[in-house]
C-alpha cells in the first residue's frame, strides 16, 4: 500500500491532460498491488478503488474524466465478479444434479431453482428494467452458497478475479488510447465533398477527424474560430494548413456572421453529462445557438471516457473553472484598476475568465463516440452500459445500501 | 360548425347519455351509470358517467364536501342492494365478481398504488384457483385480468399493472422444468412482494430527485401525487430550504390536501388557483408532477391541467420533471388529447347550470414528451425517449 500511496501523490501533483489514461493506469496498479481476502474479494477491491478514487476526484473536481474512469473500473469489478459467480453457480448446479442425495444435506442448494440459475446465467450486470421489476435478485442469494464450497476453489477464484479485472482495465486503457482513431473512422460518413466545416478552439479528436476525411480524398474547407482567450484555434489552423486543408480563421464574435455559409459544426467536448448536455470550452454555447438559428447540424465528438453519469444539476459537478485573469489582461497596464490598495480597499475592476461552457442537449444534433453516432436522448443507454448505479457517489460507506 | 375531428362525434354520443334532462348541482348520477363493482355488462362501462379511477383518487385525496358525502352514501346503499343479486349468478361471473371486489378492497387503502391493488387481486385469484397446470392458471389469470381491465377502462396504471403481471407469469411459466406448486407459490410470493417494490419505488424516486432540489428553489406542483409528496417530504427531512407553489387542482381540489400536508412539514406553501400558473411561472425554478400513466411516446397522462402547466413552463424555459414508478409505463400512443378513452368526472360549479350548457368533464389530459425534461422513475433518472425502449424490451 505505501507504494500506491506514493504513486497517488505524484499523480495528484501532476494532473494535466491525458488524465483518463493515467487514472486508469494508476487504478490498475492499485488493483494489482491490493491484497484480497478469501471471501468477498470484489468488496475489498471496490473499497480500495473507492478510497483512491475519492482522493483523485477531490483533487480536481473539474476534471470529470477522472471520476468517469474510477466509476468505469468499479463497474468492471462488479461485472467480473458477477460473471465469475454465475460460472461457479453453473458448475455447482452440474455437480448438484449428479449426486442428489448429498444435496439434501446441504441447506439451500436445492432451492437454487432453475429460474434462479437461468436468471444468474445472464451474467452481465444489467441496469434495472421493467423486465426485472418483479424478479428476485438471484446473485446476492447465491453468493453464500458458493462460499460453502471447497477451499481450493476459492483461492483460484480470487486470483482469477484480479486477473480478469486487470485484463478488463487493460482493455479500457486500450479503448481510451485508440478512441481518436475509432471516432476518426466515422469521418467519411459525415463529411462530404465541398462542405464547409466550422470548429472552435482546438481539439485533438476534431483534428484527427478532419485529417481522416482528408486522407479519404474529400475536399472541404474549415472555418476555425480562434477560441479566445487561449487562441488555440491558431494552432489548429496551422495544423490544418500543414495537411493541405483550406482554412479560414475568424474571431469568436464573427461566428454568427459566418454561420450561414457553414454546412456543419464539428466540435470536441470536455465532458458529456447524463442528460446529453455538453461541457465544452468557453464560447461553445454561442456557436451552438448560432447553429440552431441557422439550422446547421451541431456535431460533438467525444470518447466514451468523457461520458459522465452525473447530471449538471448535481452539486458534485463543478460546471466551470475560473482561470487566471492574466490570460485576458496584461497586469502591467491594469495594475492600478485591480489594486487592492486603492480607494475603498477593493478593486473596481474584476476579471472573470471561465474555462467552460454548458451546451444544453436540445442544441446538439449528434454525438459521435467510439461506439458510434448517437442522439443526445440516447446517452442514458451508454451510461447504463458503462456504469453501475451504486457507484454514482464515490465514497466509502460502511454499509452499502440504497 | 364544431366538427374538428371524428372523435368529436364520439364524445357527443357519450355526453348525450350522461346528462339528465334538467339542471343539477352535483350529480348523484343517474342510477344506470353509477360505477358500482357489480356491473356485469362491460358495454355499459363505456358509457359510465364517472371514471372509477378518478373517483377513487378524489375519495383519497380530495376535499370531502357534503355533496360528495351524500353521493357516496347513496352509492353504498345501492351497492348493498344490488350486491345480493350478483351472487345468484353462476360460478364464472362469481369469480369475476371476487376479483373486482378484491381489487376494490385493496384500492380503498389510500397509500396503495393502483397497480399494486391490481396485482394483489390477481394474486388472490391464483390463491383461490383450482388449476392443476400452468396453462390453466394462465388462462384463469388472463380472464381475471381482462375483467379487471374492462371494469375500469380509464385507469392506466391498472391496465399497465395487469399487463406487467401477466407478462411476468408468462415468462416464469416458460421455465418448464419446475413443478407447478413451487411455481405457483413463487408467483404468489412475488405478487405480494410487489407491494414492497412499489413502496421502495417511491423511496428510490425520492432519493434520485434530491439532487435536483437545491436550496432556495421554488417548486410548482399540480394537484396531489403521492410520489411527489414523498419527494418533497424527503427533501424537507434533509433540511433543504425550498418553497412550494401548489395549484388548487379543480375539480378535486386535491391541491388543498397537498398544501395541508406540506404545512405540517413546515414547508412554505402558496396556493394558486389553476389560472394563476402563468402569472407565477417566472418565480418558479422547476415544475414537479406525478403521472397517472406514462405512454409509449414518453409523454404522460395526468390530472387535467398538467398539459397547460407544461406548455407555460416550456415557453418560459422552466424544466418539467415527472415522478412516476416504472409500472405505470403503458402501451398507449395517443396522438392528441381525444385519443384516449374519456375519463369523465362531474364538476360541481356550486350553482345550477342550465341543461343546454355543456360541461367539459374530462378528468385527465395528455402531455407530449417534448414539454417534459426528465422522468424520475425507480429505473433511474431518464429522458422521455427511454420509455419506448423499456416497453419494447418488455414486450418483445
């Protein structure tokens, strides 16, 4: 454990870009170094991950991707545990069928009726639905049964659980790393010949997307809004020109003026919320409103690690981060306006530099994720697939309960 | 002149049978159309002057007026009188009699949801049945469920509850390698447990909505919904500071009951007449309503006035949240307000109305999904598009 603490500390002090992958790698090492007891291994793993996850989320709450990855890993642990348990039940039932007399001695084994086995055999952790409304939860009843089985079984199972979980986390890391390619593969379906694309600021996903379309010999033009105050649009414009794309650079305020000449708006996102709303770099809401006014499709590219199961109204979600005013103003010129010593003791000039914007779901036409293109109203489905309801609040609790 | 749609003609026919020739204050309704449980003729139900569902709701949540009291007493005496005749009928209708009777007994409890009462009644059918095979039992259940549904065609959660249970029975009985008795006892056990499920559902919904109620917010509520009451109660217990604007909810005036309950919890409440909603909408932060049924498009069917409130809220960009349990999802797809079967409820204007004047007595309206922001259900917080997804998964 001291090893992982040190890792966590170094991680916390250097939270920057590519945090999703680093979070996943950190959690992988936490899991592999965690000692698991014989019974309830999944519980121990979940506790360990939650402990680290709490610290990570608290360190930088604006970076929602960290929380997303923590919840994904928790969901993976629960799923792997469930599939291992159901496999064990399957084996148990086979042996139960073969010698009936012994079973009558063992309490409860015979009550694992066919229905419970069939239900447990659906080994994926499904979200609650109308179909399962009237049914029992078979797994929680079944777990005590399996713990009464042989000890040799258990130790191999414990190793297997960790092994499975780490494999799944590796897959997750692979997904995160390759999400740009998977999204870029879909570029040809959306960008057509002689189109005009508008984007704001700079996003790696968007640039890969546009390059992929260029590779496939589509000729199109790009309007890049510069994305004040960081002006990352300038960098994107340079990259696009280097690839041979006709580019036009405009200010953010000119978006409304130019939008009528645009066929499609393609942007990246910082995070996608559960209702389909988007947290994006500042200025995006402006572009979205302009696009809606002129009926231009507003397409958001987001890897699945950016999909957050929380709603924007949730008090845990910090919708914005206020950055340093130095990006806007030069301190030298304005130092007397912002001086605390002058006059009444508080400066008359305040400079607010928010980093993000919230775009409501009704302004978004399409989400392109590595799992395909979706409607904003479909986001709940992806969330149900990737996350468990128990993990929405990442806090260690003595009693896990609803 | 008024010929808007064919359904206009349908309505007119029904209205004709409803109203007596001379003026009335509140109807003790004409004897032929009183909604007693002993109504064996399903055809007569369609011309009922009153929706039994909304009557029960009024009984539970409405304000007791002297007129209502007189009416209910009359209904009770009539029930006693006609009750004796039905027992004479043969075994089959005798069983139907007991299902509906059982259902009514359960329904009388004010805290019990309609669907739960229906499923409990069907559980009683299983218990009393003499079937020896699953197929026989299924057929009996189907008959009982059909009779329940036809007895009150206006109650959506009743229909949805029956369908859900039938679906569950069909799927369970598909596991053939179980013996009949254990399957039967498990069906009964799950049906009884369903009451707990529904109660837990309200708790889950209340917990999910806590994050959406922030300190200092103003919530607009329409009429009396037990689920919304649970939400507000939990928020008050969590020491959130909020205030509630509550519409009166004519003609039941169930809003008055809600205001009473909230006052007991020390929540600041303001009562509005139904027409004052647009006037106060700008000080409202969110609208919270329950639902009698959630239809396939993601819209809801709820007490009359909900559509109006949703329209006003939408035009002023206020979110409309619906709190509904998942067993209220129904396989209906109304295209306009008149697409559903009419559920009528007489209105007491306090003064005599001349017979030539028609009264719109529908008790419910349909709110299309584009005016709703989110649905809070025991399956989670969902967007309206989820409903059809869930229904497809269930019925496919």
